[in-house]
C-alpha cells in the first residue's frame, strides 16, 4: 500500500438500479458489478454466470487437425516426442500436461525446458541440434516458439517437424513449422482467444485423446490447466472461465500426486479450491523454481507417480519459494532505500533502478511492488555480464510498456513485452540515456494521472451488507482474476475502533458503521501512513480461516479521510459535490455556479432548476450521489 495520497475515481456513470439485469437472483450491489463490467442484458449475465457449451476446437484452430494427426501417428508408433516448455508456471504445467497425456496415449515424450540463467527463454538452435543428434524428429513447443526463427529454420533444414503451441505475438513473417496452435488464429470473438500456453496444450491433448478414443489418458490434464491458467494470469473469460469452473470442483481431489503434495504443504485441506488458492498458494511454489532453480524439478513433481517422491519434490519447491520471498523482500528494501536517497524533490516519471548483484529471477516481482507503491512505470536492472544489464519492467494501467520500449529500441540490445510488462537488455553505458528517454515517454502519461493510485470501486456497501448471504451470491461470479477481477466495494463514513500493526508490515483494523463491526486487513501497509479515525474504505471481501474457524474480512485497498465533498473529473472540467440534510445535494462547476437537488422518499432526484432535467446533468448528479455514498 503506497504512502502517497490515493485518488478515488469513478470509471462509469452511477447505475443505482441496473434495470437490464432485473430478475437475476443477485443483490443490487452485484448486479451493479455486472452492469459495470459490460453486461447489458439479463441473458448475457446468465450466460456468464452459467456458461453454455463451447464450440468444437477444430472449428476454431485451423492447424489443429494436422497437429492432431501428426501426434496420433507418433502415439501409434511409440515415437519419441520432445516437449519444449518455458520456465514459468505456464510453461512448466504445459510441459507436464503433455508428458502425462502423450505417454498413456502411446508416445514416448520427454521434457526439454531451457534454463533461465544459462539458456534464456524458449526454443533455441542449440536445443534443436542437441535433440536431433539424440534421435528426436518431432518436437512440440508449449508457451513459446512462435518467434524462434533461428531454431525453427534449423529444425526445418534438419527435416525435424515442430508443432508450435504459443500465445505470444506472431511475427509478421511466420517461421517454418508443421502446425501452429495459437489463439490469434481463431475467429474474432472466439471463446478460445484468451487461452494461455497451458490452455493450448490442453486443446491439443484433448484432440489427440479424442482421436484415439482414450479420454481417460487426460484425466489430470484439466487440473494442470487450472494451475497454469491462473498462474499465468490469463483472462478468466470464455473457455478459460468454463474449464476453470469445471476444474475447480475437482482440483482438491486431483489424481496428480504432485498437486496433492503442494496442497498439503499449503494447508488447503480437503475443501474445493478457488482461483485465489491457486494464485496465492500453489502458483508461487511452482513459479519460484523457474525463477531460482531448474524447471525440471516442477515437471518431475507434476509427473511423479508415488506420494513419497512427490512430497520430497514439493518440499524442495517450498524451499525455493521461501528463498524467493526473502530475496524479494531484501531487494525491495534496497530499492526503496535507493528511491528515497536519490529523490530530493519529486519522483521521476519512470523509476529505473540498477544493481549488478540483484537476481534476474525475482526483479520482475519487485518491479511490480514498486510500481504499485509509487504508481510509476518501473524497471529493475541486474547484471548480465559483458558490461550489460538485464531488466524487468512493470507499468500501471494506461501506460504501454511495449510501446515505450519500442521507442528506445536504438538503445537496447534486446527487448520485448506487452502493455503491462516487459524486459530488455542494455549496455551499461546506455542506461542514463535510456532513463531519460523512458522518462520522456512517461511524462505525458503522468500528466493525466491524479496524485496517487486510482481506485475504482464497483459498488457501495454498508458494513451490515457484508454477510454470508452476500458471500454466497459473490461466489456465483467467481472465479476472479485477470479480465474479471474480484469486485471492489467501498463503505462510507466508518470509524476505526482498533488498530494493530502486524509482522510483515500488515495492518489490522476493527471498523464500525452504526451497529455493525467488521475486521479488516491491509497487506503491506506503510506504517507511516495515517489512518483517519473517520474514513471511507475500499476493499474486497475474503474469508479468514484460522484454527478451524472462518469469518469474513475486508481486504483493504485504499483508505481516505471521510469527506462530505467529492471531486468529479469530466475531461477538462471539474465539479465538486457535497450533501447535507438541510441543503440536499449541491453540485458546483469550475465557474462557481451551483445546482441543488433533493433526494425524495421515493428515491428519486428532484430539483427546481430546469437545467437539472438535462440528461447529462442528471447523470452527473447520479455520479455525485455514488461518490458521496447516497442511494437515490
């Protein structure tokens, strides 16, 4: 939680009663959440809540039939097949998925994952040559390969067939390959557009198992799909949502010994798992290995056949995860100290910090933390040998990391990424010029931002509304993740009854509103930040499980002093709004002109001013009501 002031903004006009969604068995606040997320009809919302059957994958992936036919041939001939994955959770689960599927289907699969430290990302010529020399003639990439031109050209020259499954950007000139399974090759609006690498591996495995009439061979594939999809932060819509909804019901009873061991170590018990359990408990233990160790450890874990070896491997993953946490905390503390020591007046618009001893595997995590803390695009650089530095970049919403790096391509040895994150390699002598160029790129974006981090709550709740009935309905909107985040609620005019500072920099509060009290937790809270006695709070809702008991808690995202005045931004114009029992709602524009309205008992806004009948003004007043916590 950053120590800088927080700006609360409202991204949509106030929709107090989303009438298109009337009739849904959901509380008003959750209908507002759906309405704000673009569901304009009851039928759309019902389809989202209870997804219909997906279309055949062969109708959406042009190369799927030929890829399937080649693998069916390999399975019938017990042919060796190399599975080349990436070293993150998506790549490792994808690799394990195809190993576990193709083996029972008759092929002889083997893993081929590059080392993060020694070989770098993805398929490379040395790997292709090594596999060819070892007798492999068929290779399947997962979560990589689409842009590996040198490696694919070599494979083609060696008459080695490569099936590429990848979700990264397809280059303008496609390299040679036997088949490409990629979301971008599906039709516009396809439910498969958001699949991560593990989703594409699942599509391929399912097609081969179906062709060979052996569905039992991929029983564990759905479980690994769930882990990799959440870990890679794929959008939880379309096929991802449908398959995840099905998979989460069975994941806690997975036949995968490795997943069983990870769940026991994480203390998740026998209950059905949530996407949050994967994201915060299981995925970090898997990702830590790819960051700090050899990814084959995870592949061995997820393909282990007995419980004892699986638990031993899971404990090694757990050790790497503890090491990863310690490294991240140490680098973050050092990075924050550098920011505070080097910043005399204002922060630069783009934070760039470099230390040769920082670990490549975790600087991306720390860059994300600093980006959240300071609400600035952030790059952390670590030594890469031969006078070069390797960086991980993270950017806030609205700042395009990939475009910023492209504008600096003449200064970079290598770079890549997408709008939210990226990476690059740069020579040490170019770092200063690069920082200046990146700051220029960030200046324009920063001018559009209010001071602090924007917070955009979905709906207003009274603390009394936070109950088990709301929680039950909230679960019908799950799973939550990228593309469908956990709803952010807010409550107005609560008082802080108790404050406790916890180990690890966390903050625990007991909040009261009228006769209702709720416990709240703020993770990674700045201990120097003031907590007003009377405040407005923005939060998500979660369950706190402790010693066999469970209770609802508020996970705080922002706190501001309670105010009777709100600021509304409308492009170049600003308005202030306040409300009192005596005067009602008062709206004031930048010229000092005011408009007053009353909230009648029948819950409608009324005003004697003819201007208040203008649709745009009514919308503005409704937005003011939302900002002030009123319920017209």
